[in-house]
C-alpha cells in the first residue's frame, strides 16, 4: 500500500532518472573540428605567457600551437596522440594535465584521500553525538543553575 | 615634490601605526583603559596620511610627473583619464598603496564604530591587531614596495599601463572591489584575535563581526565576477575563468569565507563549532596574505602577476607569523573553546551546514593544492610541470554537484531534527521544480548527464530558496526579502543562475573559424548568420589604432578589431560580444600574415553566459539585503535599558548617556 505522497515521490524520482538516462543518449550539437581544437587548447600552457593556456593567449607561440592542434585534428589524430606530439615538441611543462604517475600523480590522489577522510571524520562525529546518552540534569545541577541565576539577577549587571 | 610629500605621508602613516600600537600595549599592560582614547588621534593621523599618500600619487599620475619612478614606469601622456586614475592599482607599489588606503578605511570605521567601547580589552586587542597589519603594509611601502622613489633624469613620457589593462573599463572597477573584499576580512580576523586573547570566545565577537564578514564577502564576490566578466570581454576565447593562480588566490578566501558565513549560524544557534569558526576566520585572512605572496612575489607565473620584487619574503614571513599566532592562541584557549552542544541528527539544518563546511574546505584544499603543486614538485625533484584546467575541472565538478545538492536540501531542513514527513512535505515542490527543469532542458535540446543534472539540482535549489522567500514575504511583507536568511536565499538564487550558466556555457559552447574572402561572404553557424561587410581603421585620441572588421551578425553590425598600441608595441584582439539571454555570439579577429583583403574570424557561440553576470548581480543584491537588519533585534538586557519616559519630548538626547 502506497500513500498518495509516496506515489508522487516515486513518480518524481522515476521522471528524474529517466530524464538523466535520456540525456546521455541524446546527441548534442555536432562537434566541429574547432570545438575540439578549443577543448584541446585549454589543456596546454602557452610556453611564453605566464599562466595562460593556449586557448586564452594570443601570443605568437599560442597561435602556432593552435594551428598545430588544428592541423592534427584535421588529420584525424586522437587527443592522446596530439598531447604526445606537443609534449615532445615542447616540454612537459606545456601539459596542463598532471601525469598520473610518480610524485606528480599524487595530486590526483591526495584530494580524494582528504575528502574521504573529511567525510569519515564527519560521520564519526555524528556517530559519537548519536551514541552520547541523553544527559538529564540532576537535582543538584538544577539547584546550581538556579543559584547562579539568582546571584546574577541580584548583581544588577547583565 | 610629489615624492617628498608622498614619502612623508607614508612615513607618517607608519609612525602613527607604531604609536597606536605602543599606546594600546601600554594601556593593556598598565591597565589604564583611559589611554585608549588617544588611539583615536593615532587612527586619525594614519587616515590622513593614507589619504594624502593616495592623493599625491593620483596627482603625480594625472600631472604626468615622471620624476616619480612609479609614474615614469607605468604612466603615459595620452592615456585616457580613467585609466590614468586606475594606474594606481595597475602595478605592485600602487596596489599596495590602495590596499593600505582601504585597510586604513576599515580601521577608521572600526575605531569610530566602537568609540564608546574603546576601553573594552577585546576592542583594544582588535584595534591592536588591525594596527599591526596596517604597520606591516606601511612598512612594505617604506621598504621594498616604495611607490615614491624619485628618478634622477625623468623621461619625457612613460610606457603606460599594460595594454591588456587598458582595453576594458572593468579594469577601473574590478581591483578596488576585490580589495574591499580582501582587506575587509582583516576586521573579523582582528576580533577573532581579540576574542582569543581576552578569552571571551563565546558568541559576542561573532555578532560584532558578522556584518563585516558578509560585507567583505559581498565585495569579494562582486570583484571576482567583475574579473570573470573582464576576462570574457577582453580575451575573446569564450571563457571567463581559467584557474590562473591569481584567480585562485582570490577564490581561496572566498571559499573559506563562504564556509564561515554558513557555519557561524550553527555557533550562534547552538554554541558549537567555536574552534572551527575561529580557524575559518583566521584562515580566510591568512589566505588573502598567502594569495598576495603567491602572486606578487614572482614565485608563480601569472598574467596577473606584477614584476618581481623584494616583498615576497616579507609577505611569506607575515603569513607565517599569522599562522603561528592563531594556531598558538587557539591551542592556548583550547579548553575554553570546547563546545558543549551536540548535533542531534545529520539530517538537520546544522548537519547540512557541517557537510557544507567539509565540502568547502575540501574545495579550498583542491584549489590550493593545484595552485602550489608545481612549486612542490619542483622542490621535490626539480621537474617543471604545470597544473591547469583539466585538473581543476575534473576535481571541482563533483564538489560542485555536492554543493548544489546541499544548497537544495539545507533551506528546507529544520534545525535539530527533520522527520521524513516534514522533509517530504517541504521538498515536494522544489523537487517537482527540479524535475521540470530537467525535462524542459531536454526539450530545449540539452544533452549529456552533467548539464542536465546541474539544471535539475538548480531547479530543486531554486525551489527551496523561493519557498523560503515565499513563506517569509507572506508573513512579513517586504521584510521577507531582507535579513540574513532571506537575503541569503537571494544570494542562493544568484549562485544557482551562475551554476546554470556554467553548465550551459561549458557544455554547449560552439566555436568555429571562418575566413571571409570577399565582401558579402555569408556563413551560417550554430543558428546564426554572419556576413562580411568590410574593414575600417579607427584611430583613437590616445593613439591606439583599431583595425575593425565589420561583420553583420543576424542583421546587426558588429565590429571586432585588432587593436595596435603603438606606444607599447603590442597588438591585442578586441573582440565584439553580442548577446541575449539565450546565447552570446563573440567574434574575434585572428591575425593573419597575408596582406590581401578578407579576414579570419573566430566565432564563439555560448548559450546562457549572460546569466552569469545576472547571477553575480543577484548575489550582490542579496548580500546587500542580507545586511539590512531583519526583524530580530539584538536583545537589550533589561537592566541596561533606558528608563521609559512618559513624555516622549522629555526623553530628548540629553538623557541618553554617552
């Protein structure tokens, strides 16, 4: 037996899930080669301009690299092939995506560990709070609070 | 002349800060609270000094006094007045001067606001803290970041500002807004130190500083959004946020500040999270200094970074002192900070705030890690690597989803404990709004689970915020829009619009390059028509030359250009942006080597971008509304209330004790 309310909730949930499933199947607008060039050029640092990616920069090198990416995209190369080509042509410091191995690769692992640790800590805190028995004030406690209150009220200061 | 007066003003400011510090210490050590009155004089002196210093610098800039090194290096005859004024924050020394002015402004307002309580040790310690920070910034200007150095042989003209900074009016507003935010976090930090030192670590200091924090946070938000807008309009690559180290440096205190604004409510309500809140306030302030160090010392390369200077070690040292002092104080006060309360259930308002804080802290950690990782790796094994977009995008996307989810849930959750029934009751309409948003986005051509999920969560969060505002306005009329909770919900609506704009503009961005060979050439792309009309050259009075390409977009003329700055020897793109609430069309001219007629244009069509700026404006409005006092007033203890007079005329100001 479902209440009216739970039927509405089930309906909403089903609608949300099916929309999500459909959304993965729908084709977006066709991706032009330029769309790919732009996406890729955001992944590479412009070697001569401080801290800008190839996509943002209008420096000569950045334009050259964009043209380079453009040519390789037109040739039908994969993203990985283009990355390898650019890294070997320039330097590893051009690749804005940190490698996944070695010391460099720790950057992908550390945040996940920290987040897991953070939520585990949160969960354990909640568990501790839940397990703390509800404390009831003893008569002595009540008397103590009352006497302090009287004292405070008689004191005249807030 | 300018150098002399300017340097004298900076020296006066430094001396005034030292005198103020000495006086407060004396008053605290000798237990002579009366001494605190004279601190007002010192603050007045410092205020005068910083105003004079800024006025002198502006006067030197406007009069093109090239005997001042700063003007000789960054000024130029012919620069439009607005950018000449803005040159103050266009380079390192001037930006420190602006920082000092704003800091002193906050100092003066705090000193004035608390003038009746200057004998209160907590206020004394807070003022002392602010004066130490002020003294530090004046010391920077006396030493390595001296804006008033004279040039022996003044040049006839200077090179002018970096053209990139002269190409858009936002340059005039974005840094001051950002600094009002950054520097504003000094106030809550000062009171946190005051609370820790005096041991009054209860809720009093929070109530004093809550508004200041929200005020600073509002300006920081506004400054960041303006920066994104500047980036979008000027760079013409279809982006607005690049995870540049300087952007990250402004984002870090925003993240911890946002966490604080939420968790402070748990402390006010339940008396919990004292250590956490103090740590957040101190971390926020420390991060503003760390950010300044990272971006002003030359350790990290960034387009925003000014030239290398000697202020790096000083800023790093100051950062270390701040961290050491706050960690030490919090450790020392550990016992007093232990809170008594407990949270009954994770499914409650305070439970959601706690989760929010863990996520915001993780967010800040990820951004900080990505920003400094190249430094760490280079220190460990000497490898030079870069961390950019791919890392930040992948890592922050799940965090964004969790935050959106929490933003959808928290406003409908009651304090203490939520029953399933209450939850189902309150969440029903927001959830329906979310599902509707998903279906509508799909019908309008949305694709991909990530943006559609974003729209859905945004719908629920929007529903939850609107529900709160609806209930509040029904109960209180227009007052249902003001006060912390309701203003906060309007801020939420702004954030939701920004989330929707992010999702839409990133997922559905379309870009293409077209070469137009002849006048009249027409191209079609992403539902828009582009017709090449011709070229035009435009020489501005300040000397820049715009090579405009005339393109008709859907029938209306746009003029993207390549702008040559002959005085700087640089050519920059000046994109044109034409937009609606549905999508923006941005045109950038791609420089070509060929001399023949025609033009190569990069077209970027980005849906929903405009909602980013609307969301930013809504966040600013919401923050302002949150600062309007709500219905709840600070209760006055009955014993300290004024005696009520029968005749209202009689209770004229002379009865009011000062």
